């Protein structure tokens, strides 16, 4: 029932922007093409197309984000968030994985079953520094969550470079205990297509000390 209410509310809010003037449209849309899908230091799939759609009004934003990989891994998320004027953002995200076999019914209301992870999100940014804290509401079993999973990350961005260090427990960690799982650097460069049109390309080097894995990921944004 909670997921039905969340989806209905999302559709109502998204629909409220249909009649906005084009020059003042609250809608944004885009997509990334990534060489592999690495999330918080975890490898989730190979190359993927990742579309995004959002509606914003003031500090409020609601939207959807997805990933469709060439090896058949699918993800379709809904989120809602509010950003305060002093840099704090609070929100909730429903991660949904339709490609999970057995238990991928979107309207499955079982807290410990199905292909959903529902997570509270908090973030704060100031002068290039960022802090993030996340907490999973599911009981054990929801799309691999152990229930109450936590993930924290600190970052710093300057010019076209971003540095980040993150760690968590539950599904983030190999043994379930809190570990550093995501250390990396990302660099973005604008690729010139025409004198008036450029496409950003981001390359990231990511180390997961917990699982002893290292990844190089490229992303093109449209």
C-alpha cells in the first residue's frame, strides 16, 4: 500500500507541471551512457543507459531514475527530496529492480520481500564539500537489504575534479559490518561537438577496499 501511495503522489505532482510555460518549465530530462554501473563502490552491471526525469518547484524535487544494462540488469527508481537554502537536502528514494527473479512485483507490500529498497537520504553541501547519510527502511530481505543498512559519504569538488570516500554496512559490505567501500576520483571534460554544443564526459577511478576491487568508469551525459 505504501508503494501505491508513493507512486500515486509522484504522478500527481509530476502531472501538475504539464501546463507550465515552456520557457519556465519545471521539468528536466536527460540520460547517461556508462561503461559500467558502479554504485557506492559496488559493481551492479556492465555498460548501461541511465535515463532521468524530474519535476522541481522551489526547493522541492520529485523524479525518476533508471538503468538498463546490456546484460539485462534493470533498475527503476522514484525519489522525492527538498533542498533548503543553506545547503541541506532531505529525501526518500524507492529503488526498484524489475530484473530480479522471483519477487519483483512492483506492488509487493511485504517489507522484507520483493525487489524494492526504500531509503531515507540526507545530504549537505557547502563550498565544494559534501556530506551524505542514507538509511534503509526495509526489513531484512528486501532486494538484498539486511534491514537498516547505512551508507555515509564525504566528498570535495573543485574545478572539474571530485574526490569521494564512502562506507556502509548491510548490503554495502561483504560481511555486513561497516566498512569503507567507495574511494575514488572523478574528472569531467567537455567534448566539443559544434561551436555551440558540448557533451560532458566523466571518467572515474573507484576502489572498493572491502571487496578488493578497482574500477575505471566512463560516463557521457546528454
